[in-house]
């Protein structure tokens, strides 16, 4: 099926602007998981409002992204432009996407804009508090085993044309380094921008399996990307 689909044309890494509710559905985050989790890390978070909303709900959550070197106004301007550009791109391939959650491309855009607003409001008051760290995989500024739950949205695997196998191998090992042994990592999507499953996924998971890392594919509750309803879950041992 993937050969019949138009790819999503992207140069560089797009800024993400997604909400707490989207994360819950996208990563299939059970309420019990969020309640029992210790610190949560959102990697390559962009201008998503997951951390802002999670903190507002009483969770301990932080985010890492290279864009956090910028001031709020610069991020907001970039985010606004990115939303307009991505909406136009989606409009050209909208028949390929699953709109059951968003309803329409206009509501999709409105959701992005609302997420950006929530993020910026929180970032303005939290950017110097350690909640938002300027960082990029495969190097994160956190001690070993810092987080109970690590999330990566729309970065790993998606950009396989820009980041090679070595990068992905090192990135996964870094995520595992900062994750607690009784914690877990969830990554979505496991598809590329050509709407194909990441070609080296099985190889990487086999390597990690030899080191005691368990991998499991769980169903996403937000199947927007063509053909993709899968979330990768990584844990240690019997976790």
C-alpha cells in the first residue's frame, strides 16, 4: 500500500505542536501508567503542550529539544509558520490520513494552534526552571535512570532519510540510559515519511533484546499517519 501513497515532503525536522490529549491517545497512555509514573521526559518535544498540561495536572514532567535555546517569541513565530506550512502539506495528501480524531483539517490546525499557545504560556514562566532543556539526541543532559516514562513523538524513525542507522542506534541507547530499569520508553510513529515501517527496526530491536531490553508493539489510539497504528514500547526485563 505504501507505494501508492504520496510521501510527506519535509526538509529538516518539523516543529511539533501536539496536546496532552493527543499524547494520551497517540502513545496509548493508560491513566494508571501516568499516575504511577515518576518523572516523565518528552524528547524532541518541540512546542507541544504535553509537559505544560501534565505539570498542570500534577505530574512531574520535563522536555528536551534543541529549540529551547530560543526565546519564547522566536519559538512562537517559528511555530506559527510551521503550522501554516504543515497544514498546506497535509491538505495535499489529506485523503491518505485518518481524520477520525480531528474531524477536519481546520480542526487539526486549530488543535495545533491551541497547543502552541499553551506551550508558550508555560515556557515563558518555566524556561529557566529546568523544565525545558536545550538538548538533542543522541545526547541528553540527564543522569542515568532519571525517568520512569520517556516519550518520543514524531522524530525517531520518521526521519530515516536524514538520520542514519548509527544515529538511531545511539539515540535508543541514550533513551534507555536515562530511563529507570522499572520504567518504559514509548516511541511513535515507527513509520517513515514515506509511510513505510522503519527498515532497520527489527535489527535494532534484536540488538537491544540481546542486552535484556524487551520490545513490544502496542496499538495507538490516534491512527492519523497512513497505515500506522503502532507504538513501540521498550522496557527492561519483566517491566
